[in-house]
């Protein structure tokens, strides 16, 4: 049995394709392998949850009800999940839950009676993995087209896709810089439009993650 007790997923860009400030359940599209990844965890008795920033509520672009409807649709298509942790605040509200603050991770772990050290957080941006680190959990970055090169270069653990990340979790907390693709990090995750910086050329973690996302 895996020593990992729970996996907490970011929502937009990780479980489902990112539609900024989405309040329409009909626009929900799971990423490839999302349903299989969550089912695999359940089959191994690993609990699952979602930790998501939804600043569209604070901005007045969507309502709490919209968020619940979208989440219910994701539960139907990908879940069900054991816990949902949602931050409705904006980036300037000074809350303790908005990632990269650790509040969402700590709250979700508490709700499912799991120590943060026994949790893995999987997300697509640096704020997700930093929130995991601050909470005392383990983080895995699954880069996509919106992930900044410096976030990939500075992440402690990187996987090329969601299912690979979940399969790695079955053996325990993540180990190693790249979980599946053994090419150098720059080659493994370079895109046509945004070449990945070599780690020694990347900005510091703080500099890389202070620039916000519209979530």
C-alpha cells in the first residue's frame, strides 16, 4: 500500500481544461487521463480532493453558485472527490487560503483526517507546488501550455502528464527531478513557443511565482 494517503488536485489546467472564470458546467472538459487517474487512486484506497483558487467570485465575474455547479459537473465527469477546498478571494485580499498560501491544502487535509506530510498536491503552476511545500505536503507539477518555463525549471518534481504523476504516487511520495521522462528538463518540457530555461539560468523561486494567474 502506498504511504501516500491523499492526492489533492488543482482544478483548472490540471483536472479540466482552463476556461478563465468559468461559470458554465457545459464548458467543462476534462484533460486527457483525468478520469483514469482519479479512478486509479480510488482503486488503491487513496483519498482524493480538489484545491482551487476561484478569484472570479471576488471579481464579481462568477458566483458561489456558479462555482458549485461547475464543481458538481467535474465530480460527475472525473470524480467523485472526497473533499473540495475553494478560495473565492482575489489576489489582493490578504487571505490565507489562496494558493500559494497553504490554507487550502491544510483545510482539505484536515477534512479527510490526513496529515499534510501524507498528501501529494498535483497542479500546473508554481502556486500549486508552493502551497504544497508551505503546508508540509509534497507537490508535483504537470506543465501545460500555460505553465511558465521558470516554474517548470524550479519545481521539485515534474511529470509530463496527469496519469504519469498519479502512477508515481502509488509508489510513495515523489522522488527525483523528472518522474517519467529522463531527458534533461529543458528538453523534456520545451515547447515550440516557450523554451524551458536551464535551472541555473532560471529566476529564483520567489521571483518566478510572484507573477499572478487570473484564477
